[in-house]
């Protein structure tokens, strides 16, 4: 496990799930498209694709889902298989290291089966090129032998549906992306949708909670259902031990304050980045490496773990000269900006 992945798992607001959490998530996942909350446009479009395929009696087009982790890509893949009444085979891009690995998976698929490849952009290039033909012609060429005597043996595949998921759509080669008949981008959730998800999870977990408590957790969940469900479980623990077992607005606030998740969903690392940017560097601009040293983290951790949410919240901006704090960052930490900074807070140019 890399240092960055360890850091992700340590954070209550990390969108990445570890093995134990995945098992818990499985019990909370919706099983049908009608039960899936949020992503209304994607849900409606996907419903048309699936119902049209069922009427024709043919496998639907291949589906690509992109977006940050924790938004429901794996859940939708499972729902696609359930809606089609077909089995689901799950693998991932990093697990497909050679073309032979992919051929072994594809050759054992039954007709109409759904193959889910998570992090598809991390697949090895030889396997990726084999996938082009498999998706289009339902055929793979198996190479037997080496050198001048090598022979390509065509192997016909049963028609299948590939569901690919990626957190880095820009890394997908155009030839692969173009072979997906339906491409869906998953957006961050609105607090109202997250509140519905939290209410549903609370019922499944037999947690007593009022509307205000659910709203407070939703507001701090960074637009991500996985984080919302994780915070719900931690607030439940707090309510059972230090309250009467009922999650109210005040109980949620006290619990999340204990876990260092503030009213906007920022955790210790996020605030440390902001605090260093404001107090040590006067709001910037400052380079990524310098900022990382100031908070005692690797540059990749700051760039991949903390920055995306801070940028999305409008608290910092990335410019050609370095990272710059916005006026919202000063207000969030309750710090008065120096006079030399006040006039340039909005003069920000994105990279």
C-alpha cells in the first residue's frame, strides 16, 4: 500500500474505501435503478439504454462512467446487471497486466454477461488494444508462439456488455473512449440528495435520527455518498455512547467536531493546507512543493487528496504562479487578510 493510499484511509472524509468499508457498503447499496438516489440525468439516460436493450432482446451498448471516487459507479454497474437479469463479472484495470489476462476473462463470459472494469484507464496497453476488437467485434486474437513463428488464432466471444469506470477520464485513449455507446459523467451530489441517502442508510442500519441531524451530516459530506455513509456511522457511535442514541442536529455537530470535520466538510489536512497558505505565505502565490513541505506532506498528497475539494469549494485557486487563497478562505478561517492582499483576492487565473 502506498503512503498516499494509507493517508486516504486515515481520513474520515476520504472518498476511497478500504476492504472492511466495502463490505459495509455492500449492505447499503441500492439494488434497482428506481432505488438509486441522485444523478437524475444519468439515471434517466441509463434507464432508456437498458429498457431499449431489453425490448430488442440484445445486450445494451458498452457503458463508461467517469467521476471522482465514492459517487456510485460500482453501484450502478451492479444495478445494470440486475436490471438486465444477467450475471456480473468484476475486475479492474490494474489487475489486467497482460493481454493474456484479458483474454482469459473475456473467453469465459457467458452471453449477455456484464463485465465491470474499475479504473479502466490503468489497464496495460497490450490488453487495451485487445479490448478494442473485443468490444467492437466480440473477438480476440490469441497469439501462440513467439517471434517469426508466432500465429494469431481468432477466438469468438459471446456478446457481452462492458461497464468501465474511471476517475481520470482524460487518461483514456480516444479509440477506447469512442467504443463506448453510452458515456456518463457522475457529478457531486447536492445536500438534499445526500440527506435522502443518509435517511435510507439510517433505516437499514436501524439508526434513530431526526431530519435536522441528517441535514447536518449531509452538509459536511463533501457531495459524496460514501463519505455521507461513513460519517453517519461515526455519528451513530457517538450518539450511542455519549447521547441517548438519537442523532439530532446538536449530536451530529458535536460528533463531527470530535472527528475534526468542520461545517463545510473540511478536515484537519484541508485546514492545515489553508492555514499554511494564509499564515505562512500571506495567501500566496506559493508553489505546490513549498506548500507541501509547510504542512509536512508529500506534494502528491496535497495535490490529489486535499486540493480538489478546496478548489471546488472556491477556497484556493491554482494559477501559473502557484496556489492562491481566495477571499472565502480568509473568511472560513476567520483571518483578516493583509491590506496588500485584499485588492488581489479575485484576480485569479486558472491554469
